[in-house]
């Protein structure tokens, strides 16, 4: 029984020594510093991800604005086309106009009233 208690005592003593030798008890701030480094790494990753996403969205925005600009009726007018309106509505076909009809002719630099003669 004395031998069993002696072995048990020795095992517990070794276990306590091992616990006391662990770096958590020797250098408790080391663990905190490691966590700070990990948090800094996560912050940098998030910042990079945000910058990449921001650049991606900015490029998408520029592309959409360019598309919108090419579809703009005003842009069409700068290429030499005109917009014809009659009674506040756009005229899309020659069939919508007949002799004597008055309409507005919009060009890039302004608008004029016109009348169909033939």
C-alpha cells in the first residue's frame, strides 16, 4: 500500500511539474500576443477583401454608366439623329404622320416646329 501511494504521489508530482512547465503559466502574455497577431491577420484579410470588392463594384459601375451613356437619347442626337414628337408622344413610324400634321423636331442643339407637306 505504501508503494502504491508512493507511485501515485510521484505521478501527481510529475503531472503538476508538467503543468507548471507549460508556456501558458510561464508566459501568459504570449498567448494574448498570439491572439493579437491572429486578429491583426484577420483585419488585414478583411481590409484586402473590402478593397478588392470596392474596386470590382467601381469597375461594374463604370461599365454600367458607359452602357447607359451609349443608350442615351441625347447621345443619339449628337450622332446626327433627331427625335420627332407629336402631341407630347414620340413618333415611331411614318404611318403615324399625315399631310398637315404639326410636330416637334428635336436635334442636339434645340428643337423646331415642323409641318408635313407631302
